[in-house]
């Protein structure tokens, strides 16, 4: 099932009864389907998790090293 939104190619005005009026042409623009977790690849999800974990671990280790170095200087 393909979903889409209606777009006005021109200016949109509202009539007295509340109906939208387009000075140009109404067109249907397709939009992507909503995200479905069942379509995700487990290998790619695992890699993304490891990259995120590695980034946070690197920052945490750098902070720990800086704290240790500063405490040794004091």
C-alpha cells in the first residue's frame, strides 16, 4: 500500500466555508512507509550498537584518564 500527501503547486487559500483552494494544481506526493522493526537487519543493528557503545566507552575512558592524571598532578 502506497501512501502519500496532497501538495498544492501554487498558493493555498481558504474559502468562506473552510475548504482549501489551490491556485495551481493539486498533486499527490508519495511518502515512505513507516519504520517497521521486523524489516531491520540484526547484523546491522548489532554493528550500530557496538559503534555507539565504543564511542561512549572511548569518551568514558578518556575522562577517567584525565581525572587520574589531574589527581596525580595535585
